[in-house]
C-alpha cells in the first residue's frame, strides 16, 4: 500500500532536507554548500528507491502516468506548465543582475599615502625615520623597555603577550590582529610604514585595505610621537624581527 506513495514520500523527504538545511541551520550555510548537500541527499534517496525493483516501479508510476496521458488533464497541464516555468526561474536566478557590491581583493599591506596628518600636521611618509635608532646601545635598551611598558599598557590585549596576534580580544575581530612573529608582517616592512599604521589605525587605511576593516585605534590620539616610536622599537625587539631598510649603496649604484 505504501509503495503507491513512493514518489510523493521521496519528494517530501527531499523537500524536508532542503527546508532543514536552508532554514534550520544558524548561521546559514553558503548556497554552494547547500547545493552539495542537496545533490548528495537526492542521490541517496534515488539509490534507496532504485535498490528494489517494485519500489522503483512504484516511484516511476506517477511520472509515467503524466507523460503517457493517463493522469487527470489538470495534473498534466500543471506539470507541463511547471517544467518550463522552473527552468526559466532557475535561468533568471543565475543570469539576473545583482546589486551586491563588486568583490575587491584585500591588500594585506596596502601602499601608504605620500602624506598623512600627524597630530594635526601633514607628514611625509617616505621621510619618516625612527629618531630613537641613533642612540647608544644602553640608551636604546632603556627606550625599548619603555616601549615594552607602553605595549603592555595598550597593545597586548589584542596582539598578545608574545606578540603573536592572540591577545584576549583577538578572536572578537575580523581580521584578527597582526601576528608580529610571522615573517610576513613587520619583517617585510619599513619602520615608517609601521609608524603610519600605528598612528592612523584602522580609519587611516586606504581603499585597498577593504573589505576587511582593521579595529586598531588611531593611536596618535592616545600616544605621543615618541611613545609610538618606542613601541615600534619593542615590537621589533620582542618579536625577534628587524626593520626592512633600503640599501643606499645599491640604490646609488643603480642610477
């Protein structure tokens, strides 16, 4: 008796899978993943139905009755109208224009502006140099330790105790804070770039840094210029990195 309804039961089960996957999972799964699950679920249902000849014959019976003209005229008309409508709807979904913003790949280390405002005054990025690098080793160690104190008062909550981008608040942000121990971060950058990023924070990023938004504050509103340079000293020292510099002799030889 149940085999008479095999087609309709299979259809209800398939629709149940779709509704459960589409509306029963939070956060929603991507459309591509939903498509994969639905293909697998449909194949599983068809394999189950085809595993028994009688069940498979009962599954095909409603379809054969429609296309062989044995079903009621109303059902035949509905099916024959629904097939092109569904095909047209699927085609429209795939080809219709979208109002979503175009995708813009994010540049992890965006090119800094030629000038930016530092404490209200325009500053040329290329001319920035860490003025604390020129002191004697004992004084440099003292300034680095002062930078360490400033770091732990302000920065370690996000960038972490070991400067690995794993601070207490790190997982609350997307993208997560920079891992200074990664060779692809500050080791690849000049100190002038790092100063610009720290001083201007997330709001200072150019368009090339989208679609991810940095949560870093504008530290020039909270720290002095010297304090920022001290923090930079410690970031390089504490992470075991060295600032990227241009080889002036090579540069002059190239001209």
